[in-house]
C-alpha cells in the first residue's frame, strides 16, 4: 500500500493543482456598476396633462433621474436631467404648468465619485426633451446614442415643434453619433442594451441592464412618468404618437414579463425614494 501511494502521489498532486486552477479561473460576470443621481425636482400644477381626463387640476411632485453605468469597456451616462444652472431656486415653465429646480448639480455628483464628465465615453439619451438633455453639453466628448428618428428631429430644421431645446445639446458634434434603428447592445455582451420604444417622441428609447448581483433592470425614459399611468396605460396629451406609445407599452410589458426585469420609472418620486443613490451603487 505504501509503495502504491508513493507511486500515485505525483498524479494526486497534479490533479489537485488542476482543480485549484479551475477554481481560480472560473469565468465571472463583468464588473458592472450602476449609479443613480438625483437630477431635479418637477412640480406639476395639473397632472392631467400626463393622464388626460383624470385628476384634473391636481398637483403632483415628480423627480428626475440620471444614471451612470460603469462597464469594463467604458462608461455610459444615461440621461442628463434638468440643467445645473436652474439651482435650488428653480423656475416656472410652460405658463406655470411646471415648476422645476435642480438642487444638486449633476457635475458635482459625478465628481463626488471621482468621475469627470469629459472622460465618459458614451451618452445615451432616452429622448431629447429638456429635462433629459439639461446637462448634455457636459458630455460633448462622448459618443451620442440616439434613434435615427430622434436624431433627425433633434438636429433637424425645427426641433422646437417636438418640444426640444437645442441649446441644451448645442455643443455636440452631430457626426459623433451612433444613429440607431432598433435595439443596440452597447458593449457587445448583452448586459447594457438600448431598447427602442418610440411614441413619446419620434425616437424614444429605454435602457436594459443585466447586473451580476442586482439582476435585470429597465430604465423607463418617459414611456411612463409614474406608476398609476403604467397601471392604466395612460398616454400623456403631449406625446408624439398615442398609437406608437401604446404599441411600445405593450411590447415593453411583454419584454419585462419574459425577462423578469424590474422597471425603474425615472420620474416616479415614490418609487425613486426606495432606490439607492450615489455614492452608493448597484452591481
């Protein structure tokens, strides 16, 4: 027996090393981090503009959210909120229908986690309304990800007819844009995917994330502005196309069901209160 063990010992050592090497080199998911930023407050003086015929004259408070996705292949900022220049004092818009303020500048929030806007490689805009492009000019070095229809409206001859404010993204070189015509896998690994969901604007889009620990999350853009509108499939009066919006709602609800993903509604103040914000993160 002693002779047999002596004979087999080299093979046992090699086997143990092989098992150890396999354990050490087991493939792991990419190290992705998701940061959530508070990008403004919105008081709506008549919330029925979001749900025609319902809750007329009622006031509702919304939030505005921006996100940073840190991926091994680069950084992506998703939406840029209200402009930092609004400050905490804020301002009224659209004949007093909205009162908007930006208490904490997005640039300061980024710098608090050691990120400089000029170093971010990608900018995804759910759509070009000014509460999503307010600080877009901070990221003029980034490659802009935008559906072709949204690009044509935003950089075309009359962006104002879509409710866009071109000064908020005027520093962009339009040639530094990926004009999308459908879903787009940003980093090629299926973990950060732009999802086409047109209707709110000509080229509205959403963002799907598959995080190693926190699971699957979809960032809503303005497909919905708050939970009750999602429950009742209500379409805001100012949407570009009610028909396309309803089609996008149906398609995205099917996607959420099939993937088991959470939907984070970017303007929903009540839901947003339960989400961790920077410097904390999800991964």
